[in-house]
């Protein structure tokens, strides 16, 4: 992997509306464990959440992928309490075509279906399109993860298609992967809609 690839996504802290994204580090192990324990998220067959005893290895793998330029992982932090709420990443980073994907995303059960995911996506998409100058941002999800597909579609992403039989689930079954993307020209409209959805009275 070229140093250009490793340098495309630089370490950065992004924050807005009481939510902070900071680069994942070994010091976040206890916080990630606690976030995953809220809902025992590692039991879900369609997610990538680490079991408690695998949390350190999960972080080490993410850091190795950052070194190689493939993935840049963040922890999601609640600024008021300074507690970890989950994790999300840029991955499949392709500097030469200015494309990143957003994934490896999960949150403690108590903040699922709250403003947290929308705020994180606004921060990540804004960084990708406005700071990194990406032409395309992509997402991929399990064909059985209907909640994730609905969430990605709410962002305004377009469905590219389904890649069949291309990944293993944690239970050993083989999954089909649904691919989505958004082009830079679609971002301003998507951003306006996301801000509206996030800020409207509930």
C-alpha cells in the first residue's frame, strides 16, 4: 500500500451536537466493551461488533488496517459524559479515485434510532465530500440486515446492486452484500434532507 493511501484519511477529531468522533485507540477498549454490552450486540449475526474478550484484538486489527491505508476507525463519544457509544470507520479507501466507504458502524442499544447515527453520518459524509474531496462515498451491508439497508437509504444513497456470496458472517454462513453509493453532486441535497430529519421536532 502506498504512503499516499495511508495519508489520504488523516487523523482528525470531528464533533457536532454533543457527539465526538475520535480515532480509535487501545485506550478505548473498556469503553467499547461497555457500549457493546448494552444490547449484547456481538450476538447479532449481521454485525461486526466484537465479543468482550475480543475487543482488544478488534482494536489492534483496526489499527493495522489504518497503517495499511485500508480503513480508518473512529470511536463515537458522548461529549457530556465522555462515554463511548460505539464505533464507525472509513474503509475500502481508494485515494486514486477519491472513494471511501462508511461502515463497521455500531452503537450501544440505548442510542440506536436516536440522533446519534444521523449526526455521525453527517460528520463522516461532510468530511469525505467537503474535506477529502471524495467523488463517491459507498456503503455495504448484509442482505438480511434490513434495518441497516433502511438507514442507508434514508441517507439518500442509491442502491448499486447485490454482490452474491462474497463474505462470511460470524456464524459461518455466507452472505450476499448489498452495495450503495452517493456521488459528490448528490451530497448537498442529501445533507439538507438529513439536517431536516435530525432537527425536526420528534
